[in-house]
């Protein structure tokens, strides 16, 4: 063993909701032989990395939190990003996992060692770490997606992605181009539109935007939740039930989405007076096909006299700005990408290598897939949190993460009880599970809604979303099914 090699029974990558949730649950079970590696200088995951103006969650605060760590102090119905980051930092401290966390410790490679049935992690600083079990908790919103337009490197102004917001650059009085109209853009565009001289919003496909029922949480509610924790649990349960009711509209009866579409169109009519602009921002696909967004200030921002929505396709970036297919040059001082993340690739190439030295992306040539979104054939003792087809279009991802954590914990207990060193899901089991899953996806709004979304890969396969209720996933992951695994 290398002198710089450390070891633990379990290694966790990532300190967001997934990684911290796993670490906390291990600690609660009295399991302390684990190490958590985080590439950044602090915990919080996507809520630490993303700090653009206006960032907030689009799932209610009481549900977008750990079930075992309620927060009676949420300030708003939908939490601002910085508040979620502070919540995660507090959880890490309160549950005593920080001594297990190594910050500024990026994992560059993790390879399964067949001889001794362990994972060998190589860190960016040259250190190595051995672990029997590897938990990948990097999340799908950790690697920004930046379109490689011709001439991008030649741009003479300032350019950055919303996930790497440069607060040192003063946008006041500047001519700004925003590329993309996804979840991030609809939050930061209203914030910067009032300060910039000109804002050109380059829209490929308009999103469906619903009104956001956000409000401040009252002092009375804070008192009630602190004095009677059950009250907050009841509110959480009510929110959960309300969101689950949406599932049939996405999966079984896409036509039912027309009701919500009419409400969204009414919001456009109320907030935008110009009929031409209304037409530009009104989608022509079924709601839910792409991620449904929520905002109250997005359309009013687009209606400002200094904002212009551009639908002509971008041909190239030149030193002065952006040239579109129609030949028009849009001169700008700054380029901001609101183009989302590489969410259909849960793990990047060159990071995880399984049996026979196979890169996990090679095993995913036809698109990422896993058994229960968590384990992958040929990659023993690897548990992926927020893995393939565990995403949601209707509710809180924290619910899915906790279900996967429960599955991984039961796997660890099963291996300990039966004295099994390693397990590897059977390829046939994984294939059968994903065949059933893709069959369920076939008639959903994500496949039939008439749009292209980040839910699907280049081949059109939906590799991101779970086609059902979250309680169904919870039931399927409650117990580790050892019979579906090869024992090594």
C-alpha cells in the first residue's frame, strides 16, 4: 500500500443532500468507519456552488429537507438558496459528521480492485484511499452544460455560467446576453433586468411557467413549529400528498395537463400586454414535457423596455457579441449561460471503473441505467444516489435520496449479517428492471408531449425521471433484495 494511502470501510463522494444524508444516517446507526470527500471548500453541494441572484427552491421548504431534521425556522414557503446551504451546514455540524468530511478533496478516479475486493480512490492532490463500499453522491446538478458555439473563445467581454456566477463583475449599465430560459434563468433574469442597460434573452424553447405561491413564514408559524414539532410534520405530510396528486397528470393522463396550461396562459395574458411577446413566450408542447417552472416576476421582467427576447438561432459568437442565423449582430458586454447541467450523465467519463477495468460510461453507451437507480451491474459495492431515473417532475428529490440511502444501509446490514464482502447486481435483473421502467415511461407526457428536454439523452431515451409515485419507489427500496445480487 502507498504510504499516502488511507482507508475506511465506506467512502462517500459529495457533500450535498445525498452525501451528507448518507453520512448522517451511518452515524445514527453507530457506523463511524467512513470518509466523505468533497471537492469544494465547504458542504452544501449544488446549494453551495450555485449562488446566482434570486436562487431559490421550487419545492416547498417543509418538504425540501431531511425527514429526520425538520427546520422550524424556514423564512419562506420556498427557501432561498443561501438558507438551504445554511441548513445543510447546520445538519452536518449537529449530526457530528464534519470530522469525517475532507474538504478540497476532489476524487479524480475510483477503480474496483478485484484482487482484494475494494475500491481504490485517487484524489487530485495525489493521495489514495481504499474503501470496501463506494457511495456516489455527486448529484445531477454539479457539472454545468455550456454550449460550444463557434467563436465562443473569441468573445471580448465577460462570460460565465449561472453556476459560476461572478459577483465581482458589475452588471449595472451593461449590455447583457442571457442564453437559455430554464430554471436558473427565470430566477436571475428578473434580478438583473432592472440594473442592466440592455438584456437580450436568447430562447430556444419557451418554458411553461406557473405562478409561485411563495410567502414569508409568519412568527406565529415559527412559534407553532418550535413548540409543537408534530404541526410541522403534518404540514410536510399535507404538502407531500398535494404534490403526489400530480403524478397521474404526468404519467397516465397527459391530457389533464391542459387545465394547468390554461392557468399558465392566463398568467402570460395578465403579465404581458404585447401580443407579439406573448406569442414568443407561449409554449407549443404539452405542459410537463419539459420541467415546469414557477415564478411571479419572470414575465414582468420580459415586458420591460430594456429586455428583448430573441428566438433566432445563434450562429456564432464574435468578439463583439452574438450573431444569429438571420445575420443580425447583437453587441453585448457580457454573456451569461443559463443552460443548465449535464444531468443525463450521472457520472462523468474517466471517474468510475468497475470489474475488468470498465469505465461506467462504457457500460452506459445506450444511456445511463441502474437497478432501482442505485446499483449497476459490473460495479460491486457501488451505490449511486440520485442515479439514473430517480429524478422527479413533481416533488422533492430529498424523498428519493432518503429511499436510496435506506436501500444502501440495508445492503450494508445484510452484508454484515451474512458475512458477505461484496455484492454485484445481476445484469439480467438490471435489464429487466429498466425494460419495465422504459415501458412505463412510454406513454408519459415526457415522451409524448412534443418537446426535447434534458430528461432524455441524444437517442431519445428518458434516463432522468421516475415514472411513478415516490411512495412506490420507497416501497421498492425499503429492503435490500440480496437474491438479485451476485455475492463476491
